[in-house]
């Protein structure tokens, strides 16, 4: 699958077929998470792979009513070890970089699953204490993301996404005055919008200058009459 197609095809899937996920594909997904960037190359992200039905059910029971999770043939729980990052970066390493490391690994695995012909869903709603008990975690390890994985039994529509020109600024926040053209054509819509905006501005400018010119002529005529 082409890399740019992965982004377009990925959806959050909550209905899975009963087909087992091949172990080789799970390994490739884990590799994607393992090779993801981490702050200072501090690899403080760990993964638990769950395939046994009883354990999947226990995990689903801790995820705030999301019973569908138990139907996923495989689940990957992403864990962070904040003390490792804290030793190098202090509080910022513990509370920011560890979260970023886990998020980067999670997204890499989600895209890797898509590349393997699988579907997944990012789950962040769970009872942490209950899930910690199910996972048997030590005190210095924390849960960040639960990722159910399997073959999709549904085709969700693409939810609304913001247009690219609504989320990009140039050089400074809120600076949308510069057009995309000098930086490369990122979208036909942007170029079309830019051309239309330019025409509107030019048209408005011509109208304004026309009105100003007429008013100046009227004023000149009034002064001539007074003379």
C-alpha cells in the first residue's frame, strides 16, 4: 500500500470479523511502535499484546462500557515508564515526553496495522486502576493507549475534517495573509480560493477607486461653481 494512501483509508473501526490476526502481522505492527521516535532516544515505551478471549473481555470491561473491544481478535496496550525520561529531563520528561513517546508509537502502530490490511481504534477511555489490575502492572508503569486490532466488519465514513487552509499559518500564529503558492501547491482548492480572493480584492479596489474618483470630480465642480 502506498504510504499516502494509508492516511486516506484509515478509520476508527469498532466492529471486527472473527478472523484471527496473523502473528507475523502483529510483529510488524510492534516493530513500527518500537522504531518510533522518542525524546533523547530514551525508549520508555512498552507493549502488551492480548489475544486470549477471556483477557480481552476483562480489558473491555474496564473501558467505560466499550464492550465491542472484546470482539477485536488482538489488543495492544501501550505503556509508558515515566521515570526513565524523568531522570534525563525532569518533570517535563515525566509528564510531557513520555506521553509524546507513547502517542508517537501508538500512531505508528495504527498506520502499520492499516498497511497490513487491518483496522484499529485509538481507545483512551478506561478505568486506569482496574485496567492496571488486569494487566498486572508495577507502580512505575502507566497505561496510555488501548488499541483493538482486527479485520474490519464495517466501513465507517470519513468524518468531517478541517480544510488545510484553516489549520495552517505562516511564520506566526493567525498569519494567513501569505498564500500557499510560494510554498508549493498543496491543494487545487487553495489555489482556486486564492485566485478568487485576488479577483474579489481587485474588483473591490476598482469599485472603491471609481467611487473616490467620482466624489473628487463632484467636489471639484462645486468649488468651480463657488468661484
